[in-house]
């Protein structure tokens, strides 16, 4: 057993292609989209100081989506990733929470990117929400059903967004 201290944005060992944010390392050879998401997150972390906070916020939004109904249908991708993880020998040792975080990781990274680099310069919550949902629809090639004030994206990202995310956008 090797214990390492890693940065908040590092979720896998790129050299060994292992997910390290679980009690057991998970081989990611069957999940190339997770490896690519980590590469994008590494790039974001080099440009932004607030990556940890944005990543935490994105994870909370995605968890809220899962709990309250998805405004964008990502269930097929998540189920597919979970099935690929289930096929691994180590899967019996991985908690359900860790598996679901791994399955949603690529979408969490996309949302983290939009939090750090919003698709609009508008400061109003409604404009920010509409631009963000349009961008999510474009990136995921699916319709984002705008739910307005009931949407976790609107509540957490647009309505109660900390102002230091705007300050962190200076590269």
C-alpha cells in the first residue's frame, strides 16, 4: 500500500492509468473518456487558481441532478461506464459512491470548465444560466431541459455563485 498526497484536481495516475480517488485503485483502460477528462482538468488547473472550488461545485451540481432528476439525459453514458467498471475484478471492493463519481467524472469536468470559463460575460443569473444550458446542450449533443429556479445548476452556479469565481478568470 502506497499513500500519496495529491492535488485536489488529480483523480488518476496518468502513468499507470489508475483511478486513485477510491479505497482501491481502478484500472482505467476500459474508460478512456475518464483519462481524457483528467487531461482537460489538468489543463484547467494550470490556468485557474480556483479549480478545486469549481470542481467541488460541479460535483455537487451533478449529484443534485442525479437526486432530483436529470435536466439533460446522461444516464446512458453513466450506465455504460458503470457496466465497464462492474466487469473489472476490483469492482466488488469499490463503494457505490466511488463508482458513481467515476462514472460522472467526464461530465463533472465539463461543468467545472464552464464554471471557470463561463460561456458569457453577462453577470445576470438568468443570462448566465441560459448561456450555460445552451453550451451544455452543445457539448453533450442533447437538449438541456431548462428548469429555471428549480434546477440545481441555476441555484448553485447562477444564483448563489461566489464572486471569487469571476475574479479567478484572470489567467
